[in-house]
C-alpha cells in the first residue's frame, strides 16, 4: 500500500471548527482510482507536525471531483468526532494556454511522453519572484516588538485560497522577508487574470496561544501582466476585526513582484510520465476542437456521466463466460476494472446493462437488457452480481454461416457481417439526441446534463464495417464516448479500425467530427499472465476527458452565469 504524503495544511490553534486555507496539490487522473486518506491531528509538536490523532476519512479523488456542483464533499470522521468538508479547485497548467492546435498539429506524437530513468529532458521554469518587507508594523508584544510573518491569499467569492506563507522574523517592526519563488505551474489561470483580487495578512507569531493579527490589505492584479522589470505594490495594513489600537494603520507592507523564465536540463531519477496538459490525445486529426472548458469544469457545471455496459454473448466465446467462484472470468475482470473507475461519476450509481448475441426467454433480439430492467442498482457490484445471476438464463447465440445461425446477417462486398454490435450504439444515440433536444436546444451554448459512456466487452471481429462506421459518425456529434475491450484470441483488426486516432472514420463521403472510440486488447494488459486491472482501466479510459472536452469544443459551450464558481481564464 502506498502511504506517500502528498501534502498537509497549516495548523489552526485553539479551534474546534477550523477552516484550512493551505491547498493540497494532487495530480488528477480520471482513468485511475486514486485512494486518499485524510488524517486530522491535534498538533503538539509544531516542528515535527506530530500529535494526537482526531480521526481520519478514506475516499478517492474521483469521489471528490464528482461531487454535486456547489456543494462541498462531506464525510463524517472515522474513529473520531465531527465532520470534514472538502472543496476543490482545478489548476490549469500554463501549457493549456500556450500550446495551440498549431503546435500539436506540427508534431507526430502525443503531448504525453513516457521517460525512462536516467533520461534527460528540457524543463522550462516560469516563476514569480516576490520581495516583501514591512515598515513600522504595530507592536503586538508587551515586552518586545513583534515576530511578523505574512500570508498571500487569492480571493474568490467569500472564500480565500492560500498561495504563500512567509517565514517568521523575530523581534522586528521593519522586517525584510526572504525572497519567495512561486512557480507558475502552482498557480491556476485565475491568478493570471486581470481584476483578480488578493488578500494579504500579517501576523505576530506567539509561542504560547494564538498568533495575533497585525493587519491585512487587499491588492489587485498581483500576477497579471508582470514583466521581468517587476512592479511594486504598497499599502497600509488595517485590522478589519476592529480590535486593538490604531486599527486603521497597523504599519505598511511593500511587495515587489517580478517575472522570471529559465530553461534547465533535468535528469530523471525514476520512470516518469510527462504530460504537458490534460489533452492526452493527438488533436492533429481534430485541431479545431480545443475547448476553453475542461472536463472538471464540465463536472462542476452539472454534467453527469451515464455509464452503459454491453457484453457479447455469442457462442464463439462461450468458455470465457464460465463462472468460477474463486476467479473472475475475462468479462467479470473487464467489467470490474473499468466499472470501479467510472462508478463515482455515474449520476445515480445505476449502470445500464445490455447484452447481445444470445437468446433471452427463447427470443433472439438484436440486443437485450441483462437484468430485469435496463438500469442496475449498486454500481459496478450490481453489474457483477447481475452478470453472475443471469449467466445461465441466456443461451449463447450461434454465429453460424452466411446462410445459417442465429445472427442477423447481411451481405456487404461479398462478405457477411452481423448487425447487432452497432444497434446498441444507435439506441444510445437516440437517447443522447433526445436528451440534447430537451436540455440543449438550438442556438444554446449551455452544456447538456448527461454524457454517455458505453463500454463493450466483446469477442470476435466480424462486423458490418459500413454500418458500424455510420453509427459512429452519428455518435461523434453527440455526447457519447465508446470503450471497446477485446477479449479472446481474435486479431481484432476490424475492431481496432474504429479507434481512429490518426484519420477520421468515413463512409459515403461523411466522416466523424471527433474521436470518440478507444480500443484495447484484454490480453495486452497482462503481466506474468495475470491481468493488471489498473493498466486495463487506464488504457481504455485515458481519452474520455479529452473526448468530453472536444464535444464541448464542437458546440462552443460556455459556462452559465449562475454556475456558482469562478470561470477559469485562459
């Protein structure tokens, strides 16, 4: 188990209802289950940050990110008393602003690179240099002067986010603090926006009891359009609480802020994946779909994901459907690996579950609901339980030949293919289209409420290519992503063609307008003959956020005025 510490907040003294301002920065991966343990400690040793445990919570980053818009993630503290509330904010890497579609189109590779240990790559470091000093600060100690330090917060609404905390300078009313280096990568796009407000607070550190507020002041545009020559900010500190003497003049604070950019060569000490920004797919094919709204933006605007599972029940893969109490079969493994990642994002934890290629109640339909109803309660576990309980209720269909068998075959260029695969895509497209007409009327630029993710677990490679491509062309203009997991020993040449990263799919002169398909061979995610479920889920789901973003870019969606959180600026 990886117990790596990723961050800690500041210590709040003598407070049973603390509101922490220090952010904890975590790299977000939609395609992975990122488990988090958040511990609350009553600190006894300030230097070592140790003390008595007040309890903890265990959760995942996906659970936090998929929280309903405008409401904090709330959990009762385990092994302790009280409740913890978590809010989050996306930090937009600066490359999202500067790397254009022209840049991506000029390369032959993805903007995500895998780097081996010992390899060297060039790193550009952009940072703001802050020199701060105080002048004639208020004397807060009875037998001495003050021991001042300062905070910089970014203000949004009635909240504030800590950007920097200085060191303490002892017994000094005219402190000159150490130069602060704040990297651009640790600031989100709002910090670079014109009109952004900041709150500066200066405190007197006390060894015993709570630190005393000397004063605070609001500044604007601390990081907007800053040049290497720099800019000076100067203002009188005031005590907004109205406590103490001279509340309207507690001394002066001066900030001098400069911009610096430098390039260094970095040698890696371990294997690393370097992603320039969240667009982890090749946009050379669809360069005009860059969106000002990120996947996380869309979630915070109210977009919900609807998860749809589809299982191939044809007889050619019959043995792989065998149920073993001690081991999951390939279908169970694929459903579990992908479903666990997607579950927090499904709007009601009820997955739709379809099957095809089999008899249900002695009828051979194009596709059917695997359970009694289309949607299954209980998320991924409900899907696995339903799959296990219903396996013996279906008679696997015979692929047969062009003139026999159970499937609905039709001729295409001298060959015969079954139609069932793409009928599920068309059925979901019908739903998505109807949903868009209701919630996304013509000339509207507000994001629709539902986005559909269909993941197929499928064996075999016989498809009506033209019919399937037509279905994918239609789906590419709708809020749909499609995941294909190929199980069994087929070569999957045709199935892999649907994953058209390099060239749009086309038939009858009509092409897909964006990439919506990701295909992965189940067996290629094996390590020592055992499926690596984390790798399988990562391989098939990594492109989903980009596919959501390209859908947004396709329709030019914008954030509504009442979204309830600040717009990211690019």
